[in-house]
C-alpha cells in the first residue's frame, strides 16, 4: 500500500492494492480524484478539449476486479476485465455470442488489450459503446460497491445514474444470467474496422417449442446518446419464424421510436436509415445459431 | 512517486508526472523516438510498443501503471544488423515510404506472427486494424507479411 504521506502530499497517481483502499482513497479525495481502469478514455481528455488535473486512482492492481467466474446460472465479469480477455472467456457460448462479438470488434486489437468492460460502461459522453447494448440485451446487472453498501442495478437503469456516482463508489463487476437464448451483435462503420460504429445493435432471442420467437430483447446503441430497447421491433417479432420473416421491412416500420443523433461520423437521419439493415444482419446470425430451426 | 520498469532490457526509474503517457516519456525523457506521436487517441497505431509482450497504444497508457513492466520499443526489437523477420520482409518488399506508420506496424505484426503460425490475408488485415498507413495502400505490406508464412510455420514446428 502506498504511504499515507504520498496521498496527503497530493500525489497525482495512486495504485490501489485492494478494493477497500481504492474506495477509501476516492472517498477521501472527493472530486479531486478519479478511478482509472484501462485509462483509454481518460488519456484522450486532451483530444476532447478537456482538462484533467485530477489524481488518478488506478484499479489495475486489484485482482478481485479481474476475475471471471461461472456457475450454472450466471456469469460474473470483474470490471477490470479487458475486451480481449472477455472474448477469450465467453468463446463458444451461444447465449453470449453478442458479448464476444461486441468485445471482439470494438476499436482495434491494441486498444482491446487495454480497455476494460467497467471503463467502457462508465465513460460519460461515449455514445458508441459496443458493450452497452450487448450487456443490456443479456439483462446484465451492474454491481456498484461503496464502503457502506453493495448494489446491483440493471444496466439500462444504471446508465443514467453513472454521472451521479459518489466519490468512493466503484463498479466492481457485471452479472449476466445464463439462458438458452441465442444472441448476436451487429454494427455498421464507415470503414470495415477500427472505428466507432455509426449504429450497433444487440439481440437476444428465445424460441418456443415450435421454433417461433417467444421472447426478444433488442438493444440499439449509437443511434441516440444512450442505448435503448427497440420495443416496437421486439413486439413485432413475437410469434414469428425468423428465417421466414422480412426483418428489414418490419424494422423499417418501427423507426419512429428513435431520434437519431448528429455526429461527425454520420447525421442522425442516416443512422436511422441503416438501422433496419443492421437488425437484419443480427437476426441472420441468430437464425444460424439456432441451426435454422427458426 | 518513482515508476521503475525496463525499456529494451535496461532498468529505468521515472520521477516525473505518473499521469504522463508512456509515449511522451519514451520520446521526451528517453529520446526513443521510434514510437510516433500522431493521433494521440489510440486509432492510428503509430505509437505501438510492447508492454509485457503485448502490443499496446503507448499514447493511452499512463506511465504510473507500468511499475515493474517490461517495455520493448522498435529500437529494442532487433539489432540494426540483424533485423527481425517482419523488418527484413518490409525491406525486401520495399514497402516503407514516409516511415511514420512502420514502427507501429512492425510491433503489431511481430506479435501477430509469434502467435499465428498459419494465416491468410484477411487475418493479417485484422491484425493491422489498429495501424493506419496513408502512403502505401497496404497491399504490399500484406504481401510482405504473407511471404513470412513459411518462416512462421517452421518456427512453430521447431517449438513443438
């Protein structure tokens, strides 16, 4: 543990050795410090025109936050797990395909070795996260710890609250219930890879005994400032046989629930325009996952 | 706060602001200018170095996170008179133009070859996703890497 004198003298970088130290240090330093995960967002502050003279409290040395554990019912992913490690951990799991696709296609290989799941979810002002829709369609819970309490919050409920986390609160892990669903993640970029997506979409589908859609969770990211459920398309797909359904046409009918955001990469109207195609791509993957049984 | 780590096998102790990027420290403190400062956002790959054997964007890594780390830059990858296979292939295929992207490309592709004894053009392109070149159009770079297919396979067999 670093000496208290370093903290007292205004040290600009503290490597927390354990979770208690991280929480107590952040609570003590208040808004003069920030928790740092992979650092890929904070180190770009200057490029965003932001100044950041806060003390970094690095979480990279906290082993507890790097753990991935499984049981029959759920997957637990520590908040410091990198995209690269996540891809390797969930490979081959049909219900988690959206997660491996999202984590495996974000950014580029070098950044995927550095960027963490916790940092990705907690980065304010980052509208194009691939992990957010993937985790949301899997009904993931975010676990937030503070010295006095531990709370598990559904991911979509957590997103509007992340700006209000108090000093000393840390996202420690993500908990994903396991299912017999098939999932997928699709994204559209200006080029083939290496950029933020203009649009992304994750879907998790369960079938009934006759191969028709029993439940559908479809989360759209990057079209608006925050990822959200595509309720209209979800309802429209219930009872459908996916392989016999014109997803693109049905999706085109349900675009009004989105207000596309304008960005340097694409205007809002374009993000909405391409969304049905992205939905169709995601559903093609799910049809394949079910072996064409839908 | 002192950050103690190795660069190209030499022990270093850095006493500046630990929030400084590894890229800035390499270039400004240690005059290792092979890693280039271009986009500053982790997109272009010109700053790629190896940290504990893995290629990372040094512009995005605070030096304070590197206590005990082993950093290898393009300067330490091979000797000038004994280039590594990727460097030699780039020379043989005459692919270097302005030179800004190549240190990062070499770092990325060296690790790619170490982990992939067999590969195709698409997997080479995937490995290069984080390295942007504005001069070459990439195809000759990929040709050079593909020429190493036999070399990489024989290395893998030797390890077995």
